């Protein structure tokens, strides 16, 4: 098979890395890719936003399967364009991708199906939004309705912060059209968990659990980012919660989609908060998570290609996934200043030394090859993953690897999965 992966981040490098291992894969492309994907596949100089050029490339090169990494092309209808040309693409249609592209649509669907989620209001007028905030107990969560590169969610601690956030989103158009409408909701207390499910329209197959770290700095401080690290399996997940998830969230959500005339085929990734009252849905995503994918795929022993094909063909109920019992911890190395302003073009050293460590895999995100060396080319630069017999073992390995990699103003969190290790030690004492 010829396979095309669309995107340029760490998630896409992880997908190329995993798909490349399949005996079904004859040739693999990545558009536009990065310095890491270039080492194991063929980069194609087409941006993920140029949908027509991607379709043209897939036709001309007789690509058998295209896997869409980022959310924006899905929201823009890339799968519909591929289908119109009788090309197979993994991901939901534009109509179905609204579960992520519009937080308001997802909220309305959850309310209709009585899926547990935060109490909220939706607004297209900034003055109404401000009046709603005044009636709430702070802190509150303010979300841009549309896609905002993982940065459209702000926790406002007081009325002043809420006013400035609403003004930035709705009046100053910080996120463009994505912030024309917003969702304001109560702040849920608890611990987060990420679940991924391959969904074929009616049936689904759950992947292993994972936990993401969104805040920029140690101790969950600083602004939200696209994700600064992850680990799998999640230490706060169990069979009881999974049963509640399937009964109260997953099945009702798929039922609601079908009632809306939506046959969702692709990867559905609900972000969950585990509260004292049970599970609550934070949001729904319709593509592989980043950096969760970089923690999950190294644990997946099964071939990914047949799983993606079965999802597209509506027969995921005939499949099963074999998992490595080891834990995985992923640490993201970012450019200094991320998610704000940062500089690119810094040379990166130590990659070969770190990659030699047992159980370590380095996934490139914002990288490029220039002047014969690998340099930084984005906010999140690398995602370093290590497997270990325990979370503690995986943490030791991953931070050993991270310590060997260097570039100017490198920024990363030093507490990824630390709470999981502390919880394990506490339970044993």
C-alpha cells in the first residue's frame, strides 16, 4: 500500500513511524512533514491546508490510504474531497467533524443526550457573555467555539480576567472567526483523562487510556498549550469508570450523532474530567491527540493499518488491539516562550545519543533540516517517549533522554507523570 499522512507535528511523525512498521506499507508520504518524518518516509511540500493539492497528489501517486492528522483539514472537509475522487481517507467528514470544530454543537448534542458535562451558556454577544459571568462563581472556563490550535480555552479567575478574555475573543478577534461565538462554563474540579476510540459509524474500539499535561509550566502553572507531555496508561482510570464512560457517554453520543444524520467514521477522542460526582466530558475531538498519540502508539503491538481500514469500512467490531504492558511517558521539548512568541532556527544536538537509549523513541514536531543539521522550526519541537516497566521507570528513562538533547532556550516540564509516581508510592506506603 501507498500511504499519505497529512500534517507536520509530533502526532504525524508518530503515525508515520507506526504505519511504516506495517507489512502492508510499501511506500509512505507525509505532507508537509518534518525532519523526523523525512528520515523514515518521503516528505511532500504541500501544506495541510492546501486540500486541493493534497487530493491531486493522492490521485497522481495512486495513494491507497490517507490519514489526516490535524483538526483544521478535517473541519474544512478534506475527507469529503477525497471521497468525491474515490480516494480512501481516515477521518470524519466535514459534517461529522463539527463535534470538534464547534464546541457549541458538541454541547447541544451532549445536552440532548443527557451526557454529563459542565453547566454552561453559549453567546454571540459580548455584553450578554459578561452578564452571565457576573452570575457565576469564579473561576470560570471561557472557550472559543471554533478551532484555535489548542489555545482557545482560558480559565478566568476573576471578573477582570473574564472581561479581558471575552473582549480578546469576541471583539479583538484573537482567534478570528473561531471566537465569534463562545462557551462559558463552570470550572470542573478533578483529574483529567484522555480516551481514544476508533469509530466506524455504529461501533467503536477503545484504545488504552492516557493523561495529557496542558499547562506550560511545572505544577500545572502558566497558559494552556497544545500539550507539554503525556503518559499511558492513565493512573486514574479503572474498569468501573470505563463502564460508566461507555454507558453514559460513548453510546449516547454515537446515538445522538446518528439521530443528527451523522455517520462518524474516524478517531473520536473525548477529553474527560473525573470529578467527585463521576465523569464529565470537557470536549470531543475528532482526530488523534497530540501528545497522547506519541505515548499510545509505542505501546500498540498490533498493526495500525488494518485497524484504520476496518474503521473506514464499518467493521471495527471484528478487530482487537494487543498492547504492550509497559508504561509510556512522553515529554515535549518546546522553544522558549511557547505558547507565546518564540524564535526558530536553533540547531539541535544530542538526538542520536538520546535515541540510543533502550525503550526511547524521539518524535519530531517543529523541526527542519537546514545547513546539514536539524534545527527548530516551531513552538513544540520534539516529543521524547520512553517505555518502562512502571511509570517511574519510564519517567527516569525519558528524562535521561531529554537531558542529552540541547537547543538554545529549550523549555520543558520536569513534572510529567510525577503525580502518578507519587500516587503509586503513597498507595504502597
